[in-house]
C-alpha cells in the first residue's frame, strides 16, 4: 500500500534527494510493516507479510548495490563495516527464506517473525550508526542524490501485488520468489546507475 511506503507525504521530496534519509524512511516503513503483520491475522496477515518480504528484499538489494560499494571505498574502515552488515543481512535472509516457506497461520510463524524483527532492527541500527553516518560525512549532496535516485528506482520497481507464481513455488523453491525479486531489483538499480547487468 502506498501509504506505508510514503508515510509523510510532505517530506518525500527532501527525503528522496538524500540516500541516507530515504533509507532511514524505509527503515521506518519496515518497522510499520512488522507491526502490521503482528497485529493482523488470516489473509490480512498474509498480504502484510508479502509486502514486508518485498520491501525487505528491495531495501537490502538496493543497499548491496548502492550503499555498500560506496561505503567500502568512501571512508576509513568502510570495508569492515560493510562485511559486518553483510553478515547480518545473510542471517536475516536465512530467517526470511524460512518464513517465506511457511503459512502465516503456522504456529512457528510468529516466533520466527519476532526473531526476524529483532535481527532486522539490530541491523538497521548498525547501518544507521556505522554506515549511514559516515556516508553522509564522506560525500556531497550530488552523490547523496545520485545514490538516492538508484534506490528510488529499486523502490519503484517493487510490485505492489504479488506476480503470479511469486506467492507459491513449492518447498524446494523457497528461495525462488525472494531471489527473483532481488534479481529484478538489482537490474533496476544497475540500470538507474547506468551500469550493465
């Protein structure tokens, strides 16, 4: 739903021109979607979870393609900061893949969702403290805007509804839907940055 992606419509223009503010807005959107999944049940929980999966996949892929490469070379110690964030992302992706293979009514779904939420929130705090702060100090508004443009391209391409086949896929294809979305996001980001696949 668009209101979840743009909770403060009056602030969007200034946020969209700065990659750090844009990513921090997405962190807030992710927290809101976790709240929505936890508060809902049945079909509403399934739909909220699908939106959460899409936003997490798009957000993390955009960070991997745009933010992490800049951080690696943009400030002293950036390489280690990125390696630490990637380790956190891998752990969260494993939990997300497990959750994506469960029905939201499964009794193990909510405890796993709570673990994912804790991991994602810890990861977001670390990004904000160790990566985003240094990025803002290490570059100018032109670079921040260019990176924001690439992240917005990823955000814009995220489907608002599951495509046919994305919401299913069988137990042996659990990573398929998330991985396919990440691939599409990566392609959109690279196109926005003027890079070939």
